[in-house]
C-alpha cells in the first residue's frame, strides 16, 4: 500500500468566522469585552421588544417595591418599573455614546487628515487649536454649558451635542500623527509619482491602513461620551424625566435610597454602567493590538 498523498486543495482552509473566533480566544481583552457588550445589547434589544417603555416613567407602577416576580428589578419612589427603566436607560445612554463618539471621531478623522496631509498653515491652525483647547478641563466646560440650559430644553440629543463639543480633539491628534507617518511611506510616494490625485491617495492608500486606529479612536470616544453623560446626569444636569442610568442614580441619591432600605434602586444602574464602561475599556485594550503593529500577533 502506498501512502496517500494530498494536494493543497484537499486541506480545508479555516473560514473567516473560525479565524475571528480563534483571534478572540487569543486576544482575551477583546473577546471578553465583545462578549459583555453582546450580552448588554441582547438585554436591551429583547427588553425593547417585550417591555412597555412607558413603564420606565413615573406613576406607571406601585412605588418602592423590592425585586420580585412581578417586578424583577423592583420599583422606585416615583413608581417606575426599574426593569423597564434599565432597558430604556441603557438604550438612551448608548444612543448618546454612539452619537457623540461617532461625531467626535468623524470630525477628528477629517481634521487629522487635512492637517497632516496638506500641512502648511492649515496644519499649524488645527494643531494650534488642539494645543490650546487640550489643557482646558472638559468636565468644567460640559458642566457650565449643561447648567446654563433650561432643564426643559435638555434632551438626549442635547446631551450628545454637549458631550461632543470637545470630543474631536483626541481623534484629531491621533489621526494626524498617524497620517504624518503614513504619507512618508514608499507606497504613497509611488502613488504620487504615478499621477494619483490627493483624494484618491487618501481614500485608497492611507485610509484603509488607518482603519484599526479609527476603530480604536471610536471606541475610546464612545467610552468618554458614555462616562460624560453619566456624570452629568448624576449631577442632575441631564434630561431629568428620562430614565438615563445617571438620572436613576441621581434620583436615588436625592431620595436617600440607601438610608431608606431601597438598595436595589441605585445598585442596578451602577452595575449596568460598570458593565458598559468595562466592556468598552476591554474592547479598546484589545483593539490596541490591531492598531499597534509592534504587539500585533498573527494566526
């Protein structure tokens, strides 16, 4: 008997899904962060499909009820079903984070590319503005702006715009530094010598290589935006009627929830916020491996 021979086509190549799962097992920070985030998304999505969102607002349930079969997360002093409040509040908090993080990253990418690629007075202007604004405490500006608004005018969109005001500086400086390095690479020089235009070089040569950096910047901005919306709401500067996670904690503080034995009221949104921020932090740490070729590992 002769030994069986196999051609290269007989060897099954792993699919893209298999490679992704292998990478997530190896990159534990990214894998755990994605797992937690998927769980939170599933909780929110299923909740929005099965729970009446009106129960997240006052006078929709019996007040001050401990967790039970009827009210799995209990109710608060104002008669809100806290399970519904958690579902709606997580959705609203995520909305603020995605809007503010997306806008901040988008503006930062545009300014970073324009500044680094074209240089000259444009680069000096953008870099100078970032250097002037960076030392300013972002929290102070956000508190002043949010505190100056009429509470009746504060909405989820307003919160997102307050958070995004200075959120573009970080992505601008990160993308600028990467583009400055990238535009000196040999493939960019070859493209210029071949007569390729600046716009085509940016979108076809440089931008694809910076996608890991942009993804990491987006996650970092969403983290910052969620945290900013949280502490503004905890200070009582958010849309007070909405069941934002920070608003729920703020209202529990004002009513002395712990002193009155209503421990479930502030604990549940606090745990949810820890899970949200923890998952985003782990994902950001995991994306650093993709964005940093020095520590990147291959399959």
